């Protein structure tokens, strides 16, 4: 049904024709209509209910190595033509350039969402918050505060370009955050847990909500008895799940083709080389059903795909968007993403993970005489030109004589990507993924990170204890 | 009267019965030019608008608030947002402290944030400035191998806040900046650094300042090694000091205090910092790039003393957090119902960066912070971040260092401030920067 499209094909053809009229090589229109809601609860009060709708289009024109971009919230033909004219102002040629191929039949995609958020009454969201609040508080009096939020995002996109592509996607994401503060003689400590997926309201099954609330409360209480983290270089065992952010920071950003083409990444010109321990097979895969970084198509209309980046320690490929892939005469890998229609796409990760091996998590811990067990990580940050990165431990313990012992206060880990990749000396069989938000040049996109339990022979822990 | 103000008044005028409506409309346009390898890599020219409606319903046990926002200003979008905000309010919990701001009689400072020279540059001039920035950065030092992006940005924005309680204000500002990210290369090693020049109009910007900054920050890191693990004095330069003040500011938000999420709660009148430490939030100071005549609820901006000679003197509040605390708004509503500091500055000390390095003698200069969002907990005060910087030996800058963490707690760091510079730099963002030296920091490296 044509009304399912955010724009009619004849309007699209007219806009693209204007966009290439100064002799551009490529033109694209990206249309987005996103509805989102957030409901927050703090100390049992339902405080904020917010709804947002963001709807608009961006027109991109490429001429030679120059990109022009303009966006508008006015989806009338006049509004779109004005954007096309602004975007094409970078093209000074009067002839040549691309011929617009009329868009074909739309390739319509949608991520699986059983219960579309807009069909869910506000009261049901509040019930989820109350249930999670009750569970967090059931951990006892040390939990002095519980703050929660439930959010959903229903994003419909349409991408059409002068090559004749017309493709759409409907991406629905849902998220529950639970934050607890535990108070006592030693001050305040925080615990945080997130349940998030590319899914509809069905995500909030009671057992999953309970698990999330329990994790947040347990983390805050555990940290009340935490001692200062040690300072120095120690073996690190990373629990499965969000530990994958290590690979996101340690090498993922350095494998994005924009940094490769500009040779600002330490991984430029190194395909075929051994860049990691042979235990490392790293994959970026936008097709992982339900994961936080899952997409059917990227924000340039390329289908999501599974891309092996490092195989048994050997660098096999980078991640590509349209511009960088075209410069290198190859196809996009489905990694061209943007935050909203107001942004230009760039190379971004989707779901990035380390593949499993044979060890068990218990064996790895038992084989570690002394070290740090990291159960939960906060975010991280990397300088792709040097590979130096940091990431924060939000729940960590000492390992002494092969056993997990005392909880540790928050501290950062620092390391260097290539160096740390070589230090992976054990990988287990208990794969798990976790959701995250990745920021790059001011744009935030949802990404998944994953890995099984694994060990690094050493990494710098930035604690205060001697 | 502007069109958006008229629209805002019309929506606010729909409040009826036990309902209040507040409308915030923001609109703007911007130009963004990125140069790469001698040509224009990206050129973006855009206008955007958005409005946010809050509906407050008065009830027997207090008020409820619902919010809706949208990026379109057509009648259909407006009607949909208003209906959603009203629906949202019905599901909130009644709270005796919830209220919209009422005009409080404080006059907004007369500060003009619109440069008369904003339109002085043509599009061609802006493109030329971005190209020149890339050329100057490449040419300034033979070790600069790559310029990732040399960018010129300018913007003009206007915003209107109107409520059914009589708030009715309109503000406008212009701004521009140049930024450049350079990669220096020597002996097979890369180091990056970025440079910045900021102003209210493109004609105020300096290509030379931005290029020089990027060249110095990238080349000075060449040959960096791990710092020796030790406990020493850390000297934050103006850029990292500004980040540090921004982190601390979260604990000075009245909202965090009344919710029991600040390590400063209940400590007004106590000594919380070194004697030399006097911190104010002053969005009325036009030199600050975060200056603005009004806050996010339309109340006049004012100067608020936070820490005076090391003693905690107060917090910042919006209308709701002030009611919870039994006080009045300090004009510190941010957008989106958040309360916080708006334009921080530290009372300058007497010495410049070089003099402070000489006084410190042995220590470490902090040039960049990494992992701030994951390594600092503004509730517990735990502080552990990755840094790059320079060692200080014999009162001089010595070898560059990387892959280093510094750790302490925010509470202890404030008390351990040993010097504050006179070298105030008006940086974009929440806090102006100047050199700050802090003793007894745990440095972990090799």
C-alpha cells in the first residue's frame, strides 16, 4: 500500500532529479518519522511522561569528494525541493554527473516487534515501573533510592537514491533502566541495570524485569562493602556480556573505514596481518535478531550483514559506509548509520562481538591466582589514532587464589588496543550480548556489544589502593 | 513580535480550568563546512525548529506534569503534541512541590548575544576559512601527517518561553567556531590533538589559534611513554580543568541535593575546598559562552555563589527543586526539566600556567581526560580517569605520557587544590577553564 511509504515515489523522483541537476554524482533522500516515549519514576512517584515525534528528511548530494547536505521538517514537495537545492549548492558543474534512475518498487523491511509501543496504554508502562521498584526495594533498607525509566522508540525510515534504490525499515526499540542508591556508614553507592532490545513491549516479561531490578539493587548493596580498587597492572577476567565494549573501544572504532581511508587508524593497511591473540574472532553483525544494534537496513539503505573483522587473530576486513566503500571500489558492509534525519551518515558499528571458544568461566577464574574480575562495565572511550582507550568498571571483585573475593570500588581500566588484543589468553563458551549507546562526532546510535567470559594477561587498573 | 512567539502564546492560551501550559519554542539555522585534503568534504546548511509543551494539572494532592515535543510547527503537529502532553499529565503522580515558574520580579540582565557582524562572512568566505585552517595546520609543523577534519561552524538561534502563568520571554544568540583535529607522526607513531577557536561570529575566529593549538597538542605527545606509578600533584590545564569543574557541578544541583544524590547535601557552611577555591555560576557574564539572559523556565539569570573561599555557600535551583528545599529558584532551570549550573567560573589566582609548573616542581600535567562518563561517579565522588599529559620535573615540562590513570575522590580533590591560575580561558560549554593544581593524586602507569 503506497500510504505505508513516508513519501510517494513520484515525489522522491522529483526531489532526486533536482538534487543532481548541477551535475552531482549521487543524490539521496532519507526520510524519518520517529515516535518515542519516556516515563520516569523516582522514589515511587511517576514524575515525567514525555512523548516526542521527530519527522523530517535529509537530502545528500555527492559531487567528486564533496558532500552537500540539507535537512527539513517540511515534507511537502516545496520543502523537499528547497532542501535539494540547498544540498546541491556544493555542485558547481552544469552538466555531466549522474542520471537519476527512477526508484523501483520499495523494499519494505521491519524488525520484529510483537507489541508496537504506540498500542500500549501508559498505565501498563507504569505497572512495569512499579513492579521493578518493588523488587529493587525488596533488597532491604540499605536501598535508599530507586529511580527507573521505561522508554520506547518506534523509528520508520525510508531511503531512496539516484541509483534507483528505494528501501524502508521500521525499527522498534524498548528499554528499562533501573538505578539504585544504597546508603550506609561508608557513604552512597550506586547500582544500575538495563534491559533493552530491538523489540516491542513484549520485552518487559515479568521475569526479565525482575532480573534487571535485582541486578541493580544487588550491585549497589555489594559496592557498600567495596574496598578501593588496586592501582597497577593485573590479570583481568571479564564477565560475559557488556565486556564486549572492550572490543568496541579497543579496536572496533579503529576498524571503521572513515579512519582507515584517512589513515588515522593504527589498523590502516593491515588486512592479513596478525593483530590479536589467535583466540580472537571479532564480528560485527547488524542482523542479530532482537539485539540493541539490530537493523534490517542501514541509514543509507544497505542491508545489514554479518562482517568478520578479525578471524583467529588475523585482520580480515573493515566496516564500510557508502562514501568510503565507493572510494575504494567495493560494496558497503551495511554500516552507514546516522542519529536522525538531521545528521549525515558515517561508518558505525551495529552489534560487535567476540566469538566463543571452549573454556568454561569457572576454569578461567580457577586458573587465575590473583587478578580483577570485572562483572559490569560502564562506557569507554578510545583515541583511534593511538589505540589508547579507557573503560570504567562499575562492578568488580578481586580474584585471589582462583576465587572471586572482595568487591572493589569503581575505577577505570586503561590500555592500548593492539596491545590488549594480544593479551587475550582465555575465552569461554558462555556468550552474552548487552546494549549500549555509542557516541561518535556528536551522534549517538544504539549498539550491541558481546563476548563470553575471557581473560587478559594484564591491564592497568586505575584504583587508589597500593 | 516573532511568528514563533505568536504560536507559543496561542498554545499557552489554550490552558483552561485546573490546567497550566508552558511552551518552549526553539528555532535556528546553522552552516557547517568541513575541509579535507584541500577540498570541501562536507557542507551542511540547515534550519530547524522544535517545540516542547508541558501541561500541569492541579489536583487535590498536588500537581502533575506531562511533556510532549516535536520538530514540526504545523497545526497538526502542534495539536498532536498538546493532546499528548495533556494525556501524559493524567498518568503522573500528584506532587505538592510541582509547579511552573511564576514571574518573580527579577529583571533579566541586558546582555546581547547576537553579534552585529554575524552576516559579515559569505558562504565562500566560510569555505575558505575551513580550507585555510587545514592548510595552516598541515603547514605549521612537518610532523603533521594528517588533518582528520578542519571544520567551520556558525549558528543563529532564537527561543521563546511562554506560559499561562505570565512567563513570556524571547532570546536570540549567534555563535561560531573553528575546530581542527590533527594527527602528528614521527618514528612510526601517531598522536592526535585538536584545536579550537570560538566566537559569536565567524569574523571573530582565528585560524592561527586553532591550528597552533592542534599542532601543539598533537606534536607534544610524540614519544609518549607510560608514567611511573606514584602519588603526586596533577596540574589540569584550562581545558581539562573546565571538564573537572563540569563534573563537580552535578553535586551542586539543588535537585541532586534534595534527592539525596549529592555528596554536598547538608554541608552548606562547611569547608569543602581549599581556601583559594571560589566558584560561582554566572550566566549574566557576557564573556562566558554559556551566558544567557534567562533560564529554561524563562526566569532571569543571576549570579550565584557556590563555594566561597573553600566554604560551601549554596546550591542552584529551578522552581520545583527550590520548592522541595523550601527556597526560591536561583534561575537554574535547564531545558527538559533538569536543574543545574549554567555558566561556571572560578575566581582567578595570581599565577599563570608556567609559574604554577615551576611551583609544583614535580608532578604531571593533565592535557586530556578519557572515560569521564564511566570513571567518575558524582554521587559517591569516586574519581578514576584515563589521561594523557606531560611529566613535570624540576619545575619544567618533561616527557609526554599516555596510558595513565589518575584517581582520587572529588571530595578530596577539592580540598587538595594547591594552586589556581590567572589564565582564565572562555571555553564553550558549562565551565570556563584555568590552570588548577591538585596534590596527592594516585597516578597509575608502569
